[in-house]
C-alpha cells in the first residue's frame, strides 16, 4: 500500500469514516476443541461530527484513492481519461471484473459531482444520479446500504490488507453481490447492466469468528479439525487459522465439509494465508 493511500485512509478514519470491514472475533480452543477464551474487536469506524455528514466529500476522496490505485497498478494508464481507463482495465477473473465494475460506477458518480452537482441526490434511502452528457444519458439508483458496501469495496481494494487470494475474493464476491442487489437502476455509455461475478465461493462478510490453531488430525490426505459444535447466527462466519508444515493457512468454514474436514491438496492450493487481515493473534 502506497504512502498516499495509507495517509489518506488515516485522514478519512480520523475524520470519522464508516466502512463495513468484517467484524472479527477470536476463539482459542483447548485440546478438546472447546473454547478457553472468546475475544472481540470491531473495525467499524465513525465518530462525532464526521465526513459521514458530507457524503460527496467522502466519495470524492475515495474515488481519488481508487483512481490512484488503478494508476499505480497499471502505470500505462496514468494520464488517460476515465472512460479509456475503464476500457483498458483487465476483465478476466472476479478480482479484475469487480474492480472494473466498481470503477465504472464510480466514474459516473464522480462526473455527476464534478460536472452536474444538482444531478446527485440522496433521498428516501437511495443515492440518485441522473444527467446527460451530449447524447448519452447517465443514471444510477442505489440504496444507501449498497452505497456503504460500495465504499467498503473500494477501501478493501486500495488497502490490500486481505491480499488477492481466495479469502479476499470470497469476501468481495459477497459484498459485490450486495451492491448489485441494492442497485435498482444503472445506465452509462456502455449499457445498463453491470457484470455479474462467478458462482465461486462466497464468504459471509459481516462477522468472522477466527478459531486460532485448533487441534486437528490427518487421515490420508484429509485434515479434520476438532472444534466443539457451536450455534452461530446465520450472518456470522467462521475461519480456522492453522500452521501446517510451517505454512500459515486461513480456512473459511464455508469451504469445509460437514465434519469440518478439507482435502490437503485443496488446503495447499487455495487457502494459504495471504494478507494481514484478519489478524490471527488475539489482542
């Protein structure tokens, strides 16, 4: 993460920015897989009189970060117009597809705020954008809930603290699907449909219970985790953090079999820990 992104995010956080990173809780099991310690931390930010009371400013700062991230990732795009950048962004795979669609929507909102301020409005729980440039009509209707997810997705991409692997993609697919569900209308020069992600694994993005180094047994080429049965709310997910053969792995419950097992080849191919979030050391 560049210093520009780092310090701008710090500025926004100090100004009370609210985003929807997964809320992380830690569970430290004993040898029988039962809980010894259960700790909690929340990364939802926001305080007092804040940037949340000026959504236009908040968005423009996040757009600046997104645009900087695109330029830093693709140096050949620096200096190009937003339309040309969008057309040049790679679209293969969900990581690229979702980033590209976020940029597509963001440029419509950005252009409204810069060139047609009166065309941007928040009312009735929706963000509304409606303006004309030449013969092209641009419009957006997105719920405030989806708009918050939209901000969160931008921060997750530019911050990069979840890495770029399957864990990040599982979280991001869920967030992006929530954005799509809350977008009741969209139109730009490329059409009126946002692209859909693949049907690959989706990870619950709201609350994650991280089970730290649970006992496990290996049978053949399968690992099975010894964790006591837990009743969890529908919206809460669970991750298992282990060190196996001197490598770190973070495995979401969503990819485990009913008996909390996983094939070793799947573990090694897909779930090596990639990134610094969530933290795997309870505070």
